[in-house]
């Protein structure tokens, strides 16, 4: 019987703690340059606030965005994605984290899996850049 964990450790000479290499992501993160993104939400006075954000990476479950405006954890918003090919997606989401190294990158989790977006990302991928 093959012991993959030990065989891989020997093969790659991995002598670092096992918990450092565990990646619990179950979705492929795509890095795309053909998507324009914006965020909209309602402020305290029920006014709709809309502004552009930079899309760092995206999956069918969420995205990492960069914004000059401050966003708060648990803030609900709408993420608008416009592909250069003409396809667009409007997705309800929530801010779930602020990136550790910076104060202007935010982890966004979609309200539900967006399989249509995931399929479209996969089908239209031309440059193989994954994260």
C-alpha cells in the first residue's frame, strides 16, 4: 500500500509543519483582467452608493476586491461584474474579511454559490493565471 503523505514528504523533502501546507479552498481562484467591477449599497439615509473597485481574484463563491472606500466586515452589498465580452452579473454579497497586509483589500463572500458565474469564468478563461 502506498503512503502518499510520507512518499510526498520524502519526494519533496518537506520538513515544515503539515498545517502550513493545508489549503482548504474548494474553488479555483481566477485572476482576470477582462472584468470591470463595482459595488453598490444603501447608506444610512437609504441612498444608493455606487463606486468602482478593482477585482483581484474571483471564484464562484466570492472575490477579493480592492477599494479606495472603507468597507466594514459583515457589510452587505451588491457586486456588479461586467465582462468585456458583454456578459454581466449582479451578485448579493457580504464583506467577510479585510486582507491582513493592507487596509484596502476586502474578501467578499457571495450569498450563495454562483454556478453560472463559475461556468462562465471557466469557459472564457484564456490566460491560465490561477491563485
